[in-house]
């Protein structure tokens, strides 16, 4: 059975610093609804409050063991998928923090369907905590708005999937993620993967599995999201990222940001990748989500990590944040879509959206499209014969903030 449609109000302020005041307000609201309500809308009341709603689902789901980690080879699959297209170009839609089952996520899902890309990839976070019902509501029910790409869909895990120990992510969502592999149809077997053609390798990384550890403490003391050793071995031995003769352009996808001007950095992932690349290291283009905003960074890397141009596309389905940056890396922050769409609960909320990549030989055009179907930013990336990347800004909305 499909649960009641959610409203964006439920997600405003989720996990933010004014937690205490907000919790008080939500508890008061919840108690009032309990007094007035029937059994059915008591559950609705949990959904109608945001922080308490999250806390309830978190508490309900957080106990028990973490899902067993899945890695390649598994069921005969090695996690490498040759890119297919019926035309000379290949299109991929990247969307993150999308699975909220709100009118906004339906809108973005509908837009992606209209563009009908070859591949669609979710960069993680199914709200509130990635339960089987939430997977069904967003991805697999007949009226769910996830659009499956012509040649396949893949999904990364965020922290929210792991708040319910990852079970629904591994056992419900991944079995539905199908992708063409030559003449076969493969099923996603692990939380990481590589899509590739002669010019590009698009590598999805699992930073979600190690984004949780002990219940409760993890909310305050965040784990470092390091890549598990099985994933590192796969990157070294199967993907062979350290092969200096492979000059294809590297695009990374992950849920968690490598670095950020707004929230936590995750330097350990860049450090692990530096070790994997070895002498073959070169700067990469890296898409991530987790933060509910659209932001662009110039090339940066920690002294002991790889260099990357960061693109945060966490504006898929949650209320989009427009707060100013305050956590460093300001020298690297290039653009940030701070346009305000509406105010919800006295907070400014920005525009949801997704990234549409069009691969055309050694070039990739990337359009960042908002929920009104406008291009916010368009850029073109090219890979040269050394594996080096360069970019060109093609279009920018006049109201996007430039840093
Ligand atoms: Fe997240």
C-alpha cells in the first residue's frame, strides 16, 4: 500500500543546528495532534512533523545488525558496464537526495522522464530512513516517479539508507536496478559500479556504508565514510584505476562530498583514492550530493588526497538550502544557486533539479536543470589524450551567485 504523499514542509530543518528549539515545537505539535487524532492520523502526525518524524523512523529502524556488505564478483557480475546508446551521443541523468515522495520529487522524476535519458543514477538518500516502504513509494510502486533509463538505472547509498541498516537498499532497491551489459540485462549487485566507454569512466563510489556506525552517536559524531577494503580492491584489481596507460577521463559519483564550503569534508575518501591511483593519478570531475543545494567548486584536493572539481547536486527532492557558505574552501567555491523559490516554515527554499550529461566522444555537455525546466548552468568538459580534463562555461542563469 502506498503511504500518504509527503509535503516538503516535513523536511525543512531536518538535521540542522537549531535542533533543540525545533524539537520542542515539534513535540508540542505532535502532542496536540495525538489528542485530536484517530489511530490512523497519529501515524500521519509523525509524518507531518519533520524532526520528530525523522527521530521516530530513526529509532524504529536503527536497531539490529547492518546489512551484509555486497561486493564484486557477485552472481557473475564484476560491476563494469559498457555504455550503450542508440545514437552517437549518450545521456545520463544524475539526481541526488531525491527520494522524498513529494510533489517536488515527482516533478523532477517527471522532467527526467521527459528527457528520456539512456541512464538514470540516484546518488543516494531515501527519506526518512530508506525503509522497504520508502523504496517502494519512490522507486518501484506503479505510481512511483523514478524514471528508469533506456539502458539502465543505478543507485548509490547515502547515510539515510543506512539509518535502517541498509537492508532495504541492498535487498529491495538494488534488485530493481537493471542495466544493460552487452546483450544481457544485469542487476546492480553492489553499492559501487563503473560505467565506461572509449573516452570516459564514470565510477560510482559507496560512501554510504561507512557513514553510520553506532546508533545515536553517529548523528552527533559523524563516521568518516571511508571506502571499504572490498571496494578498494575492486578499484585496484578490476577497474585498474592505477593503470597509467589508461587515459580515459574520470568522473566520480558519491553521496558524500569530498570537500564543502557548507558542511563536513570527507578527506579520507580522497586519500584512499590517491593510493589507488598511484602514479596514474590525475584530477577528476566529482559529483556528490548529501547537501541539499546546487554548488560548483574549482579544482581542489587535500594535500594527501586527489584533486577534484566538485559539483554538488543534492537538490533533487529535499527542500533546497540557500544559506551562505561558512565552512571554508571559499577560494574554490565558484557558483551556488541561492535563488529562493518559496518560504516554508519561515525558511527560504530554493529550486530542486538534476544534472543531465550528454556524452559526445571526448566531450560532455552538462546541463543543470531546475524544476521549472530551465537550465541553471551549462558547462562542457573535455578529456585530452593524457587523460587531462578541461571545462568551459556555456551558460549561467543571471541570478546564480558567483563567488
Ligand atoms: Fe545524506
